[in-house]
């Protein structure tokens, strides 16, 4: 979205410093700003000893009050929209179902697409508020490719804070109405701006993603089942597969001569599979639910740097289109703990090419070969 002209912009305010500075910067540029906040928590508002709040939890009332104080300081309208029911059905229920299916979901990515730039946007429209676009405090950048007529999502200047990974499932329509003013700034500069603007949250600590601390309380209940090694030997028992994720080492409750890690979750057998660290490496995966940003669709293999989790380093790889709408990703080097349910994001330099949800990794056998063979002989495209 171009900010060349004066516009009315809705700013999604979390009560934190980033969204507060976003609102302040846009107001300084001369735009009409309207602050909005999502109410997600539907439990009791008990006091929170830890100042690190999550997006969902009993500290929400304080966060909403902080956002309101920022709006008052800036002299902008402020509205709270209760999306707790939508959050439960779109994010929490999805979170539970994925874990019970033996997958590890990414609720923040789903929330950005379905809630912030989905339900919240529509609710603001339905309320009668007229506006031109929506801004958030994410660290990412946007450009418009006039040749391809596509909105491009790019990494932030501050790579330590870059959040393009969490926005990689936004559609072209959503990117068209989005604004990320912090994409060209460093976090230290944002803190300084908060002080310069005299914002009441200038010294507020960073919030946590999703929920603060241990989120076992929102995990679904499951049934006990076996913990097995690769050969099917029973090593112990778990209380629910929902409590495990690929790469987990602690809390397995089994004894072994060498460290054991969760290497697979077989939901159909209600079993957790464990093995040595080397069993966590895979050099291929399949992904579905693709969202292409820099291109309309993938018709031929393409070289990318792929990130299989937010904190994982990007890895050189080739993405091959499959006939069923999936893609196959072949890595130059084996990757650690590829996890079904997580989002894989494809980059070329600073540009987000697209993203998808990991369906299954291709496990490397002890002899170094992949258990699932087959490769494409098509030429590779490097945009």
C-alpha cells in the first residue's frame, strides 16, 4: 500500500511498543489513525506476576489498557473488538486438532492470516469505520512489482527482528491493504522513537508469541500409548501424543544408553517414535497449502533458501511442483527436525517467494539414502 497521500489507517494495537510506535509514526506522517485491539482471552483476569505476556492469556486486560493509554496519548480513536469466539474456532481448535494428529502447528501464522488480516479487518468494516488500510507492528517490508502486478513481501532491515516468516501466508488481497512501518527500522531505534514520542509503553518488556511460558494448559487431552524405537520395541509409555514434538529430548521418561529424541509421531498408532540424533536429519519434504507471493504459481523447479521453522537457518534447496498441488523440497544439506504442521517459507534474497505447510519429511536411512526415492529431471529456475 502506498503512503504517498494522506490516508485513514487502522492500526492493530497489542499494547506493546512496536504497535504503539507504528501508530505514532503514521500519525506523524499526517495520516488519520484509528487504533483497534482484538480481545481474545475469555478466561478469568487473574494477576500476572511475570511481565512477559503472550497474545493469549490472563494478562490481556492490562495489554488492552496499555493500548488505550497509547491511543489517548496520540489523540486517536480506539476500539476493542471481541474476537474470542473466532480465535477459539480458528486458532485454538486448529491448534488442538493438529497436535492430536501428531503435527506441530504454527498458531501465529494462522492468526495473522485468519484473524488480524481476516476477521478483524471485516469486523472493522462492518462497524461502519471507513479506512484505507491496516498497519501492524511487524518487522517486514512491502513492495509492489509493477511488471508482474504483484505485492511483494520482503525481509525487514533488522534481520534479528525480521518477521516475514509469520506473514508469509498472507494473500495478495491482504498484502494490498497492509502496511508495516517498522520494516526499515532497527529494534533499538524503535525503542528510542517510543521514548521520543513519550509513549507510556516505551519501557514495556517484549511480549511472547502465542502464550507466555508453558502452554500445556491449552493442549488437548489424549490417550496413553507406547513410546517406540525405530524397530518397534516398546521403551515406555506416553500420556498423549499432543505433548510431544519432533526433536524433543526432555520429558520422555525412558532410559537409554545414548540420548534419544522424538523422531516421528505416528498418530494412527497413537505412538511416539524415538531415535538417536542422527535420525532427526532429513534432506527432503513435501508441503501443501501453498501460498505464492512473488509468483502466481509454481510451474517448474525453482532454487530457493527455505526456512522450516522461524528460528531455523535458511537452507539452500530446490522446490519441485507436484501434480496434486503439493511441492517437494530437496535440500542441498540434510536439515534437523523437519516437523509436519510447521510452515516452510521460501526466500530468494530478501523476497518471500511463497510458503506452505509441511506434510511429511523424507527420513534418511542409516546408509545415507532417503527412504522415499524419486527425483525430478526438470530444469531448475533461479529467478
